C-alpha cells in the first residue's frame, strides 16, 4: 500500500507540474482535479503507514518505534516549507519534478524491500505474521 501511495502521489506531482504549463484559465481547474488525486494518495499513505509500523515492530519496542515514526513524519512536515521555498525559485520542474522523483524513488525502495527479518511471531496464529 505504501508503494501504491507513492505512485499515486508521484502522478499527482507530475499533474501539478503539467498544470503549471496550462494557460487561459485551465490551470486552476487542473490544479483542482490533481488535488483530488493527491488527496487520494495521502489517504492511502496515512491509512497504511502507522498500521505497517505497528505490525512490523517487535512488541517490546512498539511504543519507541511508533514515537520514532511520528517524529520522522513530524520532521518532514516541519522541513518541507523550507525545502519548497528553496526549490520554488528554480521553477516548477525543480519543485514538482524533484518531488516526483524523490517520491517515486522511495516508493520503489518500499516495493522492492524483501527483508523477512522484520516479521514477528504471532502468539495467536502460531506462526509468522
């Protein structure tokens, strides 16, 4: 689900990039349509990220793991205005293209992760979760 969220968000960032080139009153409606796609990507991410962290964390460090996850999310939200402000003067391609590339790279890393060591044993199922 995280990889899917990354792909949807990447498509929305590319849509925002495309919307910047539209003129004659088409830019604003395009941004509105792309914003819906971006919101869908955010919903997919938000609905699965915390559940994934909770499922993969060893029970004895669950609280610490969730705290680190929330700290990293909060840090990203705090730093993003500065990053956007730094990229914006370089044009929409630097801003939206850079964001799309970084998001797609992250989604690819998540999609190709095959580390089985993060699995934990469920006491109820009698096997790996």
